[in-house]
C-alpha cells in the first residue's frame, strides 16, 4: 500500500462528504420553505371549503324559501 496517497485520498473523501452535506442542507432548507407554503395553502383551502359548505347551506335554505314563495303566489293567484 502506498501510504503517501492515503492522506490525499482521505481528504478527498472528506471533501466529497462535506459537499454532499452542504447540498443536503440546502435541499432541506428548500423543502422546509416548500412545506411552509403548502401548509399555508392547505389552511386557505380548508377555510374555502368551510365557506363553500356554508354557502351551500344558504343556497338550500333560499331554495326552500323560494319554493314556499312560489307556492304562496300560486295560491294567491288561484284565489283571485
């Protein structure tokens, strides 16, 4: 074995590991930012879902009231 090559080889491997660690750290930061954006978007979508459900309930109530109004007008017209 050539021991004079051992130190440069070990240094090279160490530098590779450091580059890998730095790249992984950058990727982790990017993923955390993406996760934060996704979490915010999910909260917005959940809020919109609640609002849509409320609007559907209002629409159902309005349809019932409209039906009653139409019945009342039909009865009033027939009574004339």
